[in-house]
C-alpha cells in the first residue's frame, strides 16, 4: 500500500482518517496488488469490544484499511481533537465497490446471512440477484449462507477459491466476520480484498429496511435499527457508554494522567 493517510487512535485502536473518495482510492490499490487485504468498518460498539478483546484489537491494527463507520467515532474524533472529515458507512463503501467491480468486469463472493430469506432461497442469493440487476456487468461468482460449523470452514475457503472471486463480502456479524477473514486471508488465492459487511446483505435483499435518509444524515441509523429490532437494546447501550469513556479519556489527558 503506497497511499499515505492519517490515523485517529481511540484507546490504541487505529481508524483511518479517510473520506469515501480516499477510501475508494485505497480500495483501487488493493485490487491491483497480490494477496488479500482486509478492510474493517468499526462503529463505537466494535471499538468498545476491541478494547476488551485482544484478538479483535490486533486484527484491526493489522487491517490495511479501517473505515470510520459509526457516528460515535465522528463525535469521538472531535472530542479528542482529531476530527474525522466524514463518516464512511460500510454499506455505502461496499456498494461503491460493487459499482466499480461491475465497470471493471471483476467478481465478488457473497458470504453470510440466513439460508432462507423467505422465498425459498438464501439472503445471499436474493442480494446477489438484486445487485446484478442494479449494476449490469456485476459478476457474483459465488454465494453461501452464514450458517456453518467450525469444521466447515476449510470447505468454505475452498468454495471461495474455486469461484475465482476478487472481492469477498462477509456478513456474519462482528466480530465473527472479521475473525473469519483474519483466520483465512492467507489461504485465499484470488481474493484481493475482504470486508465484513454486517447486515448489508439483508438490506440489499430487502429482508431488512435501511434507515431513511433523514436518519442516515443525522447519524441516527442506530435508532431506526432499534425501532425495527427492539431486542437490540442491550447492544445499543454501547454508544452512550463509548461516549462517556471517550470524555473520561479526554479528561485524564487534560489532567496529565
């Protein structure tokens, strides 16, 4: 990777200070180089988890691109005096990557989500069909649902390799998706970049609604998701806890501790 960029550090967790244009320029470099680069899209929950999970923290540090996905990171960057230019959501980044692949004739593998999206086919297949219709020329060279046992992982890697896909999108939820990529990225033969995309396949498939534009623009997608899935309330508590911890960190720095 030749492109230089600044980093924001939150409790030793690095986040690249990139806007969408720069993130896509880095993605271009990845797709032109051998080996599998890893892209991570942390929000405040993932950063909080990484502060308690050494394996997750290490893989974020080792990733070639760490995109500031969550609005909490944008707020934190301002509090810490290292403001991010903008928030770059993982779903928007992945969508832009698919558009680029469609224009360049490169292929993608969709991996994750449920075996049945409600119409007798997997969510991955539904998402693939909709994205191929949206972006003529897009090649989805393989797909697989996200339900598997640890002993299945070798066969999944073999399936990804056999597909010839150059981009791997993994929708297993965090940190499972990031740890899967880190565990196997040395084994991928054709994949040039791999990214964990959370619930993006569900949104693309139409089985989960993305927040309306108002919520997106004001960093309130978490609230819309909570309205859709009230059972997520415990996970949503990560955002205020994260902000409290950032403010406390800033206070300690001011006091010289």
